[in-house]
């Protein structure tokens, strides 16, 4: 109904059916047909039409004066909303795992804010999977297979994990050469890697270990620090230990026994329109992740 009313207002303001058709980029026959349909619905004639002139009837003039402010206000509101959705500006709320967001992705957040000064970013971090739809967040970063049919997902990259220990610990306790030898070692367990799934590089067989923790924490960076201090063997994302391995503070243990890499996704609700600012963040995160060899290249 609104389209028909807006068409009528446009006809009156244009002064003729042909001028309205040109302004709206519609065939003249379509404009005529829609005007006639509106008049039938209202049960009155809105316009006096002749070959040379067009003039509102008394009912048409009254209808125009009542509808014109509403049509213009709604058109302006729609245009304003459309401009806002297309503009990379405004507030973005993101749910993400603590360590992934605060370490690996930290440069990505900084780079995005620098590139888009009109965006405000809110990061809500948790190592548990949060309710994206119920929370009202715009986006979530999640690791592992995603099965929620209410969410749209974009694969950003992959996260690989490996076993590490300090050289001092290995000198004291020995370096394991097979997964079964881990039973005789101190284990540092960090959420969410409470069980260790390792793949035998010779047979391809996967083994799931339930190590007894000498130290158990729910913050991966603390676990890495504990491993550097020589407290035991740790399974953790390779992105969190690359610097320590490079400077010799940690050594990779059982290289080749790595479990399958886990996919990392950006997910958002199918029930919400994705504004330009959120789409820009998704694209930025994808480009950032793909530029990191530890996250982009599959090693399976």
C-alpha cells in the first residue's frame, strides 16, 4: 500500500504521469495501472486527467496533503537507515575466546580500528561458547565445527596445536619419543585442551590422552609461562608459543604428533542483516588470518 501512496504523491509533485514515470524509472503504463488500482481500493477518483493537464480532485488533494508528510518522513528514515547500514561506522560487539582475541587477533583489532576511525569495537571474551543470538552481539569468533543452523559462518583459517616444554625440563626429565611416554611426564593442562588428541605420524592413528595434571589452569598464557618455567609438558596453540620457541625458551616435543588443525570461523545470526561495518570487520579478520602462515596453511 505504501508504494502505491508514494507513487500517487510522486505523480502530484511531478505534475504528470509521464514525468512521474520518468522520475521513478517506471513504464508509463505501470504508473497508470498502479494509480487506477489505488483509486479502486480507495473507492474514489484522485486525479482529473486529460491529454494536456493533470489535477487532483478534491478527495485527491485532501489525500495528498495527508499522505505527503508521511511519505517524505518514511522515505527520509529509510534513506538514513540505508546510509547507516552502508557506512563503516558505529558500534560492533564481538564474542570471542579469551586467548585467541587477546593475543593472536590483537593486531587485527588494532588494525581495523586504525583503518576505520568511526567504528567503536566492544569485545566480550569468554572461553565458553556464548549465546550469539540471545546476547544481541553482531559477531562471534569460534573454533571448531559449527552446527548451529541459525548462524551464518565464514571460515577464517585454522588453528594448529603442538606439545612444548622448556629445555631445562627436558634435560631433567628426558625427551619423549612416543606418545605413550607422556604418561611418565608432568602435564600442564589448560582450558579448553583438557584432553590431548595426538596423531601417530607413522600410522595416522589418533590417540586421545587424558593426562593427569601437575598444573591445571583456565588461562592459556599462564600455562605457556608455566611451561617456560619448566613445570611440565603443555599442549597449546602454536601461535601462542612461536616467540618462546624462536628464542629457545620452549622446545617442540613429539614434533609430527600434532592433532588435526581446528577451523576458525566468524559467525553471525541469519536473523540479522549484516551492516557494512560488520562485513568490513569479517573481511579484515579473514585477510589478517590468511596472512599468518600458522593460521592459514593447512598441515593435515
